[in-house]
C-alpha cells in the first residue's frame, strides 16, 4: 500500500464518522488526535532506543543494567533529540486501551493538558475540547482505532515524514470540505510550492504575517531539504489572527520538527508582533479585499512608504507591511486578488505607481482560475525586492542585474492537474517551467539557462513600457494575450462591492444634503 493509499484510507475512515458536525469543527479534534499519536510514537521510539543504548557498552548512553531506568527517564535525553515529553496518561497505548470507555473524551482532554504542562512550547496549542463536542463517545473510540494504524518504520524514514504528510493531506481535505471558509487556514499546495520555488528560501529569516496553518514554512523546509541544505539555517517568524488556526500552525510545524516561537494570535496590521524584524524572505496569502482593517488608527504608520492605503481595502496595506519587513537584499511573494494589479480606487493607483517608479516590483504572475477552494475571485502573485542590482545571494553566489525591469508571467492556461470537480493544480512540469523562467530571468544561482521572452507566457518589461500602459500590472497586457483573454477592467466580483460602497457614500451625502436643506427651510419658516 502506497503512502497515498494510506492517507486516503485514514481520511475516508475518519470522515465517515463525522455526524452532525461540520468540517470546520471536526478538523480540530481529528488533527489533534494525529498530533497526539505523533508525539506519543516519537516518545516511545526514543524510550525504546534509550533502553537499548543504556545496555550497549559501545553506546554513548551506556550506563549498565542497574542504571538503565535512570537514562530512560532522563528528560535531557529527550530534549536533545527534539522529542516532546509525554506523561503516562497521554501515551497512545493508554489512550488506545481506554478507547471504548464512556469517559474517553475527558481522558483525551486530560492527555492534552498533561502534554502542555510538560512542554513549554506546546502551552495553549493543543485541542482540549473533546468533552464539549456533542459526539457519542464511540466516535472517539473509532477514531483512535483508525489512527492506531498510523505507524512508521524508524529504519526507513522519519516520523515527521509520515505524520507530516498525513497532517498536510487532512488539512487539504478539510479545506475542500469547508470551501469558502478554508481560506483562513489553507493555501493550496501548488500555489505555495510555486511561491517557494520562485523565492528559493535557502537560508536566513522567513516571515509570514498571515501564516494560516503554516504551509509556507513547511514548503520552505521541503525546499531546503530537497536541495540538500541545512534546515537549521532557516528561521521562521509568523503571525496569525485566528487562535484556532494559530494552533493548527504550531502543531503542523512541531510535527515537522521545525523550531518556532510564535506569539499569541493577533492581527499583523493592527498589532504587529515583529516590529523590528528584517527578513530575507516574506511569503504569505493575506485575506483578499478586507474592508475593516484599522485604517483610521494607522494613518500615520511608517509602513506606508508608498502612500496611505484606502480605508475600505487592505490589499496595499498588506503589500507595504510585507515590504517593510525586508532586509537590504530581502524578497517577498504574496497572493492577492487580480483587482490589485489595476485598481485606482482610494489612491491605490498612485501607490502602485510609486512602487513601480521606485523599482521594487520584481515579478507579476497571473494565476489560473479554480486553484483555490475558498474563492472564485481571480488571483495573482506579486514578487517584490529591495535590491534588483547584482548582489551576493543567500548561498554566496551573485545574482544578475534586473534594474528597471519587471518580469510578467501569464499562467492562466496552466493548471492541468484536476484534483477535484471544482479545483485544479499545477503539474510538476508547470511549476518547473514557471519557476525556471523566473530564475533564468533573474540570473539567480538556481538558473539553468538563458532567459527568453515567450509570446503569450512571459516577457521582461521596462518601467517605461509599464508607464505607457498606465501603470497596470496585468501580465496578459505585456506577454501578448488576446483581447478576450486579458482585460484591465477590475473583475466584477471585486468591482461590485467597491461600486456599492461608492453608491452608499453618494446616497449618504445626498441624505446629509437633504437634511441640511430641510433644516434651512425650517429656519426660514421660523423667521417668517
């Protein structure tokens, strides 16, 4: 049975037990159980190995038979291997043996609390509301039976690989079930992978101000591992406004063995928890077109280097917040709604013009439809940088010179992998073509050839040409898309709310004017 088969078997079994509970609620206990199984299995493996090594004269842990129990219970021996300490009442064997107990929900809550007590980095992270769910105790018992089948062979691969893949697969499946609600915690895998492949976070600091369940960090770690780098050379800094989603991210990274130190959940625009951070990379997928983002209280914020963002849309607040976090050679990538590339509402056009003229925009990517589970609004990728001139990259090699240029890539005809009736994904070949095009254009250490413009797909464009096109950043306008494929008009899904806001403002002004006229008439009448 392949890993894909195992993941699907576990998901189908777990999902079949979802009775009168929606996916948004159900995912937390299910993912919590996966995490509990992971930390317990890792603990038991370490315990068995320590017991064996304590009796082996050739092992550094050798103490002899009489002292073996001391080594087994030495907390430092677990800490040095990045293994969480799991007290007896939280170990999977104990949970499994009591799976049929009518008190199993309470036992699970107590197990989670016990793990949090013993491990500072997990405090406030784990799910502890099993008993509050209106589910028959038998549901938890059957879930425990299902996840008891999730095992790993320590001689073949690390626990993080198996459990991490299962955790990620379940996140994706829950995202499909939740649809529009999923945007808070999940960015589709191929979108994250494309952003990571383009930014190539090899070493240094990586920041995500809307980290969701931590997918950007997970795929950055995968990139480093795939290129035989050192994971410890990458430091992660994240923030998330939703407490439940924040906990998903902490568990996701803990399963992967990625060190993290996230402050409690808070909004990055209103309550920046990393005010002095200067990162090498910023990767994120912020919520699209947010209205109430706190503009009034942040009017004088120094982050608005290119102009004050409009109060009714946070897109350009996010762009400038992220840019403010970059160090002198830092680069960033973000997902935004397509309207951000052309909108002139509330001064956005002037902000975009300033960004273009100050030469901070590196690459724009138009994405195909149906990539996301949570929105049908067309989306794009923005890549910004602090330094387009030749400079030494993170791995010590020099990049090329792209000063005064912007790369446009149109991927709207891609997304050949159909992963569900309503969702597509990039194939590996498509991902390699897109990211390879960027690296060849940038002259980065990851380049594998010379860059060439390709009609209908990519073009390296000067700032002067962009100015001639009214500072619009839609790739189709530059790469040679046909007129029916490209339009600088804001998509209806985004334009309609803006139009309604504008009309409401005009109506409000009319009502105020009418009230003033009526008041003036009354005063004139009184004078008579």
